[in-house]
């Protein structure tokens, strides 16, 4: 994956929405079998014991104990037992949405990995399953944190590439993102954004929200605040100069917008962050 793709996906991940549907420990029976179905959720299988067969689109595998499988949504799935020793496994169904797409609709990654620390992975899944059955508000937060830890560990262990069928789309979205970042100091219109990637203005708004999970105006506001944070903490520019470079009409408007987004006036943010460097 090249640096532009990494930057683009990192930007998208700021809007990642994780939702856990199920998380359990199951001793499968010899009747564990389902063929040719297309789930709208992703699956994680953490294999503890036994053997079986899994197919995703045209890829077939026989996951073994100590292997973690990540099976993407919106692909053709099949699975079954292959002996009288069916799986004992932790499993989790989840969605990982960025706009209208799932994260794994962008990525080309192996379907399974061999886990080095079996104890750690088992502990994560054990806690994930336990939290999923608790009704408390904090359990919802903690289970998401554990799932993100598992997913992060998975992605760190495999070569991550963008799916070939998504590269053209990513190039266009990258051009759109680059156009916005290069023009944050200006008051650019939807028409100008659309023209930069050869789309109709009416279609651009739907297209943008579908992929970035927010309308163009909100995205631009977030990028302006991000740039302001950078300038506040890495330069000695005045508030007036930073306001000009981030597209605000005056320092008062800049200060109000910055405080609304961060909870701090720009001058206080600068002192707080620089004091920690």
C-alpha cells in the first residue's frame, strides 16, 4: 500500500463505526453447516479445538487451533464440519462501517493468521464474549475497545492492500481530498469540488457522504480545525494569520468555531499542548 492510500484510509478511519452483533464461545455440533450465503456482517473465528472447512468466494481453508479468521461481509460464504471433531471456537459477528461501506470492502487481506500469543487472544475473546452479555453502558464501550484491539492486531500481522476493484475509486476520492486540503484557506463551493473530480454537483454530495460518512461542509470544517491545531502547536503564527490560512473570515469567527469543536479557545489550546511537548 502506498503512502497516499495509507493517508486516505487513515482519514476514513476517523469515521469508523463499530457495531458488535454477537460474541460467543460455541462447541459446534457435527451438523454445523451452511452453504452459499452472503452475510452483511464480518465474522471473526478464534479456533480453540477441532477441525472444519470454510470458503469465502473462491478461497477455501481449513482453520486450525491457534488460528484467527477474519471473514469479510458481502462475500459468498460457506462452512461445514469435516469430521467427528467439530470446532470449539469463539466467534464474533460485527460491522465496521465507514459511510455506506464496510472497512473490509476496501481491504485485500489474508483470511486467517497464526496467533503467537494464544493466551492473550483467548483472554481478549473471553472478555469480549462476557461483556457482550452484560447490559451496562460501559460494557458497550469496553467490548468495542477489545474488538478494535483484535482487529488492529490482525491488520498489524498481515500485508494490507487495497482491493484492486477499489483502486480507481480510491484515486478519485484521494483527488477530492487533496483538492479540499489544498484549498482550505479559500471559500470553495460544492460546484468547484465536483469539477475537480468530474462529477455533477448534485451527485457529489451523495457520493461524498457515502464514502466519507459526512457531507462536504462538515468534512471541510473538520479539516480546517485539524490544520488550525497543527499551526497553533508547530508555528508562532498569530491568530489572524492562522484564521486566514484555514479559511475563516476573521479571528472572531475562527475562535468561536475552534472552541465549539475542541472546547478550548485557540490561545489556550496552544499553551496547553505546547506545555506538554
